[in-house]
């Protein structure tokens, strides 16, 4: 049904962010705002989450909320991803109350950019116009770079600059693809492109060029291989809170990549498009897990684990099958939630010890028990251990690939499953080894360490509880994830 609710959902974080920014020119308001600016962030993300949740009953009953003049829509295809993004931002904003100790941005600017960051992700998930997607992606990347540079770490400007260079080039690819489609079809609406293929259906080469440009452009923004070079630098350079906010970004960007490529697969259902998507996915899985194993810095390790997660989600989506689209969504949402939990735990360890090198940590289990348990549960879930949510997420990915390859013969299908299982074992080993190094063993760090404040460990535990609850009742997530 036609509604302004999608627009209200998008404008809520943007408007609250603008209100925060409005206080800066006024000295008295700015001083007053600085005392409670972290609560404004909780309010903004919490209100946005409430609005998202309020749409669920109508959507589950078969309804939609559409603002056609802006080509935005909230429906069963995006409600789970919207909810996942909202949960990450809300829980992380609670963690932010004690974790954020200041950086290069004034509090009013910091709140503004975080809430615009949320606005961009919600916009990408609800927009079905190529030009709108291009503008939102570039705004998202611009805000991401600003938030990286906000960190007081000396390496933050250098990491932000590297991020800028790679994503600036990628923007040209996305823009070129968008212009090629618009010039050929006279529309940038994805529904109209799929329903009225016209000249595109007669030009398979142009379709392939557009797909490659989109995968290369958005792949660089996501951090897929071979465009992943900025990600291992950005994680150690950013603040713990910003790293957790970043976990929601792949949900928006990878599902946007699928959303913009899928119409061209409908027009030209070629195995070449599947190979482009799954090829990038497999390369991301293989290279990232091999690099993750050798890392000593906990955050660089998490960066490579993230690339592996991106690749696995894209592998399922890139099959362009109903079960593949369901599997990809579930895996991406669960992976984002678990990585957010892990990064909050690592942030707490860093805040308490000032150390990221896992070889210099150890013996923290007795001192930071809540953080340790939350880390372990999120790690086991991300690795796909039952009965946690990650097991079901990996199971549906394996099932999607098995069903897709079965027509090629059961030997091919089983062999692919075996290879995927082998490659899934390495992240499990990496994560468990990191838990052992950080929380057990003998520490060579002399500083006395205590558990972080409740406002920090409660969000960590919240993500861990989601792993348990969704693992026991996967229908809670599956019921919100249809075939795209």
C-alpha cells in the first residue's frame, strides 16, 4: 500500500542527526548537548528500530509500505535486513555510552555522521532506483571515511585515505554502469528494467559489461577480493564503536549488489553472471581465511574473517536460486550480528588493556568473564557450531550449493560440500585460537584489568543471546526472509 512510512523511517535518523548538528553553532546549546549527546544517539537509533519493528505485523500479513514517487519500499524482501541493521545500531549505541571517549569529531558532528550512516543503509535496502542507489552508496562511503578518521589513532588518516582512493575509483564503475543502463532503457527503476528489458535483452555483451562494472564497483566498497586491501587497515584504525557500526554495512551493500545484478540475470540468465558473482565470492573465502590464520592483531584477524563472511553470503546469493537468496540473506544478517558482538568484545579488551596483539594478551577470563563468554558464543555461532544461529545459517548455504550443483552429478555436489566444509573449519580454528590467546594462557601484560561497565557488556551479551535464541528458534529469522 502507498504510505509515507518508509520515508519516515529514513528521515528519523537523518532528522535527529541534523538536530544534533544544529546545536554546534550555539555555544550554550553545544555545551549542554555535550553532556547528553550519547543519549541522543541511543534515542535516534532506538526510535528508528521501533519504526522498523512496527511494520512487521503488516508485512507478515502480506502487506507492503511503498512510497512510489521516491522508488522506496518496505516489504518482506527487506524487513529482516532492516531489522538486523536497526538492532546493530541500537545495541552499539548503548555500548557507545561508555566506550566513546572522543576523537577528531565534535560530539554534535559525531552523532550526525553516525545517524546519516544509518540513514544511508536503510536507504540502500529500501531503494529500487539505480541513480538513488549510486548516490546513497557514495554518501555511505564518504561518511564511513569520516568516521574512520574520527579515531584518535595515528594510523586513522592513512587508513581513511587508502579507503578513499579505492572507493573513489569504484564509484566510477557504478556510475558508468548506471549511465549505460539509463541510456539504453530510458529508466533507472529496477522493476521497470526487469519487466521491460527492451534493448538490453538484445545485447548480451552490454548486460555482461554492466554486471562486471557493478560487481567491481560495489565489490570494492564491500571489501571483496581483490578489492579488500583497505579493510585490514580500517579495522585497527577505527574506534571499537565505529567498527561495530561498520558490521551493518555489508548487509546493505551486499544485498544491494544482489538487488542491482538480479534484474540483469533475469534478462540474460547466463552462467557467466553466476561465475562472476560466485568467482569473486570463492576468491574472497579462500584468500581471506588463509590470511586470517597468520594474523597477530585481533582486529586485522576480524577484518579477514569478515571478508570470508562476505564471500560466503555472496556465494549463496550469486546462485540466483530461491533457496540461494534465502541462504544468503540469513547468512549475512547472522554474520553481521555475530561480528558486531565479537568486535564489541575486542573493543572492551582493547579499552581495558590498550593491546590488540593477541600474543601479548591472556589470562583475562577471570577478570572479564561476561565479555569472554559473549565472545565465545558469538565466535562459535559465526563458525557455524550447533545449536547456535550460525549453524543454521551455514546449513542453508551448504544446502543451496548442493541443490544447485546436483544436476551436474552427486559426485560434483558432494565434492563441493566437502571443500566448503574444509574451508569452514579454518575460521573456526582461527576464532577459537583467538579466544584461547586473549582470555586464557599467561598474560605478559602487567596492567590490572577489570570487567567493563554494564552499558558495555550488556550489548555484548545481547548479541550472544541472539545467537542462542535464533539458534533454538530459527523460524524467528526464517519467517522474515523470503526468496528475493
